[in-house]
């Protein structure tokens, strides 16, 4: 009869301390099954290395922090022609949506040496995150928050998201696909958000190196699809990975280390709950309302007129979080800016200059009501930073005027002014354009003549020939 023996061990996560027998000092205890024993007399032959290995594995992912933590995760793409010029795909270079989760040690999204799941395969080959998201949702209690961002259409851009974790689901894993590539990604695997002193880590920064998902045999960024038969384990990419001189990753400096293609930053936003106070049960996912924000505004002008300054942009909250939904990300973003050297005198701004208004024309129309017109011309176009000129049709103004009464049979017809006089030529020499307008005074009624469609007109003009 086979006997299974279980030793109750206490895992101390403070550095320098190991297994403490059955005595637990406000830390978690684990049950570690020994090897299968065929003889009760073999109990004493269990190797301490087996227990130590299990102890170290649990200690690596253990968490004794209290309550819950909310984190901001930022992915920063660093893939540029300057940082990695070999085979750089130019404007095609981009990143798929970042997809990840806060989860327990009982769930692995991806790991070196492991086989890519169907969800990881879809992300790696096509940048599609839906299958992996379903896999995470199927993990139910092993996953606390799912992390998902928008796609980055620039390889050197950044994107952020917010997620939550607790003392059991304290690990973070995430990945994003490099576009274009056969099945290459960057990401993080089971980052522990807990510190050994039973607090939540305030900030974590990880450089990201490319790895191969083992599902496609391509060796360059733009290789055609070539399925790996059989599927290979996930492996980090070095100059030895593809062993081909035409591959995108041979390192000419002779090192087998590839430079970082991105970076993950994790920042603790706030915590909730306390030790000894049980957390309320979490809301089901379908009841949680996550924060939603608008798109970023355009960057505001630099804060200085010369030298080094700051540019700001903002976004607004469009939906407030409720029922333990994800909190709102940062609403203000900034970046440094450099304007001209302060020792160089500033060029005065040149605003658009216009001529005075012409005198009013005569009343133009057929009967009833007409229109008088006047215009002006552009004398000087605006310089850099100056007030721009209006469009050419805005250089014409009009007002109503009286004409002889219309015959009774035309009482239901549309009343429109006559055409305004032509404006001056838009250019002082060579070919330009001149413009005229007419205005509707009264729309037609019943079976009257309809109003004309064309109310603006323009034609080419040549003022004088420009001198050579």
C-alpha cells in the first residue's frame, strides 16, 4: 500500500529565514507533498532539496501584504531605427494592444520554456487579444484584473492602464506583439507586486527584451508565415536563436544580448483594506463599472517662449468607476519642449494684413429685394505664429436693399440677390483666382421657382506677369 506523507511547513518570506517547522509567525503555511513512498520506512529518506525547491518557488511568489492595491501599468515602446537599425520596418513598426492580468501563482500566462497557449499564439502571430482574454476569464478566481490597452501605431510611443491586485492574486503578467514579426513579443512574467516586508511595492521598472513564441519559424521581421512543426517552447531571442546570417537579430557587436525593445513601469496608486479586517466580497465582473476617459487633447503650446519648457495635454472622465471598477488613469500628461535659443532675438509675429473695405456696390437683384456688396483684399499673408487670413469668400460682405416689386405671378418664386462684383485677383502677379457670391433672400413657396444651387463662383485671373 502506497503512503503519501505531507509535511506542514511554514514559509518565511523575510530574507535569510527558511522553513520554520510547524510554528507559524503571522505568515502563510503551505503543505508540501513529498515524493510517493512505497514503504513507510522510507519516510526519512525524503531529500531536503525537494522541500527547499518547493519552499523557494512558493517564496518567490508569496505575498503577506494586506488588503488590495491599485496599480498603474505603462508600456513604453523603445523600438526605433536609432536603437535597433537592423531590418527596421519603418512606418510599419508598431505594437499590438498590451494584454495581461493580475493573477495567482496557480495560473501562468506565459513563461520561458513553456508552450504558448492558443491565446498567446493568437497574440504572437496576429496581435489578436480576444482568445487570451477569454482564457483569462475562464480562470475565474485565479485572475483579479484583466489588463488591456489600445494598440500603439508608433513603435516608440507609450500607453497606460490601471488594474487591481490582492494578496493572493499578487502577480502580474503581460505581453504585446511586435509588428511586423513572425511570432515575436515582449512582456513580463509573474512580477510579484509584494515586498518581503509585507508591503506593496511602490514602483517597478522592467526592461523588455524580445522573445519567440515558438509557433512560427520566420527569421526576419517581414518573414512569410511558416508554422513551426512541431511547436517549440517559448525562448528569449539572442544572436544564437535563429542561427542565420540574414536574420533580423544577429548582433554585430559579438554579444548574445539584444538591446531592450521596450519597458514596463508599474506604479502603486493606492491601497485599501487592512490586516485582520476581511475584504468585502468582490463584485462580479458584469457589475463592475470601470472608469472611462476621453481621448487626449492636442498638446498645448510650450510653456516658455525660448529655452526649455513643458507642454501639457489633458483628457476628461466620461464615466466614473463604480462597484469596485478600475479607477481612472492620470488625466494630465506632460513632455519637455525646447523653443529657440534665448540669446537669439525673437522674430516679431506677422499677422495677416487686409485692405480697407471697398464702398458698397449698387443694389443687385431682379425684383423685391436685392443685395449690396463690398469687399477687401489680402495685402500680406500671416507669418509664423501670426493671425491667419480669412478664406477668400469671407472677404465679401453684403446687406439687403429694396428693388421694384415683383409681379404677382412671381410671388412664390425664390428671391436671390444678383452676383456680387468680382474680387481683386488673389495674387499680385501671375495666375491667381477671383471670387464672387450671391445670397438667398427668400426661399420658394409651393410651386414657385426653386432657388439656385450655385451661390459661390470663382475663376482664374492674371494680374500682371511676375518679373524674372
